[in-house]
């Protein structure tokens, strides 16, 4: 009997491992979630509460699709199940995300239509694992499915063939990179620029999607604006900023080490080797230490805010450049 049971257990385990190998990490993660982890229901993007929207286009603007960053820590349901995801059905989670959406809209929605979806983003604790496989499995299995669904809804119901800008901060920046891999040729032609704030574009990303091209100045279009800010290159956090293949200075729009002065006190310089921004004269002591991973020598928390005037001006520049190119065709 023992031999039989042991044989059955070994055979069953082998079959389970084989299934997991064939089906990939998504299936493994689903099995774990069913046992111990709570995954919120997918948002219905037909519901207006799943969107933060501002419509300010007066005739010369475009659409901005903005994906917010990470707001939630791991949390527990009433029956003590752990969740590694934000739950857009919870008003408090929506309030957290809309804090960022509204602040970013102050400059991205000027003269433009601004659309930002709530989604089941992975938690800060997920990022704190520093395990790229864990992050990728959780993100691709749940979060990115929401991002794709929201973007599809945006294209069909809001955008309807207009030029658009993609933008996102941190996990939202990751979402921008992943979305660009799935853009059709026609959609790529309508994309004015993609703003990846506080996240990386890896060699694997551009190998998979060679149309992800770096911005080289302030007016080129169809390009990606990418940067991360640190006090010193020794504080680079691989989970968000390495390996990185592109970086542009949002103050002077140079990709080399030409320094730029921000707000008369902060010197911003691209490190051409590590592809990050090195800041001198900036006091980031007020930034919260996030699980001893972010805002510890790096300036992750400032990316959409400290350069906001530069980004506001640049969006108008790239929109005008895109419109002029279109007229000249």
C-alpha cells in the first residue's frame, strides 16, 4: 500500500510539474492564488468609475492615455486571504490612484483629452521581492491584462482614430513599454510619443519590438522618452532602471552628458553608460523609504513631478511637430 501511494504521489507530482512547465508561470501562479491568494475581479471599463477623464481639447490637442504607478501594499481580505493586487472595486484604492491621476493631469491634460484607467496593479511588496520572475508573473497574469483591456476600450470608445500620447510612471511606465510591444502598425503611426517615467527599456524589449526607439531631441515623434533619477550611479535599482538602453535629459533634451540646470539649483546630467539621470543639488530626504528598495539613494518618487514643467512644454512641442509632419505628407 505504501509503495502504491508513494508511486501515485510521485506520478501525480510529476504530472503537475509537467503541466506547470508546459503552461508556464501564469498557470503556476493561478494554482497558488486559488489556494491562498485573493485576486480581485477584473474591472469593467464600461463603468465610468474605472476611469479618470478630463476632456480639454479645444481643437489642436490630442489624447493622452496615462497609466498610474503602484499605490497599494499587500493587503488581506476579511477572511484573511492575502492579495498582491490593487482592487479597483474598492473606493479607497481608486482614491489612491486618482491622487496621482489628477496631479499628472494638471500638466498632461492641458489642451488635451486625458484618460487614465484604474487597474489591478501589483503591490509594492511585489516589487520589494526584487525577483524579476515573480514581478513578471504577477504583472503579466493580472495587471497587464487590465492595461490591455483598458487601452482597447480607450481606442474603440474614446480615441477613435485620433493621434495619442502614451505615458506612465513606474509600474505605469512598465505598462507603456509592454503596450508598445502590442501596437499595430496603424496605431504606431498615430502615437506621437511614449513617456516612460521612472522605468527602464531593456535590450530584450527593443529586440522584441524594434519600433521602440529612443527620443534624441525635443521634437522627434513616434519615440520613447525614458529616464530614471539617482543621486549616484551606485544607487541604481535594477528592478526599475537596469539594464536600460535609453535615457534622455528632460531639462535640455540631450542624450549625452551635457548638464542642465533645473529650477536654478539642481544640476541634471545623463550618465551615458548607465542610462540614468544623475542629480546634484537636490535634497531627496523628504521622499519616503519604500520597503528599503525605492527612494534610497535613487529619486524614484520625483519622476513625474520635479520635471513637470519640462514635460508640459515638451508635450506641446511634440504635438506641434507631429501635426506639422502630418500636414507635410
